[in-house]
C-alpha cells in the first residue's frame, strides 16, 4: 500500500441501534497532500480516468 498503514483490527461500536466496525487508515502522505488529491480536478484524473457522458 505504498507506505500507508491499515489497522489489522476492527474497532466495534454502535451508532444508536446500528453496529459499526471502524478501521483506521494512516496514509503515507501528509494530510494536505491527501486532501489535495481528492479535491483537485487534475489530481483526481490520476485516480478516476473514466470519463462520463455529456
């Protein structure tokens, strides 16, 4: 995963009546770089290369 860390343990909890499992992911890049990669159109092109119609 390119230096990223995914916890191997799920943390169980509940949200009201719904059970939840939480996994923690620690990216290898700083938060600013991660945020930019999901909010910048040019960065997104590297992740989602499929084009929609219209």
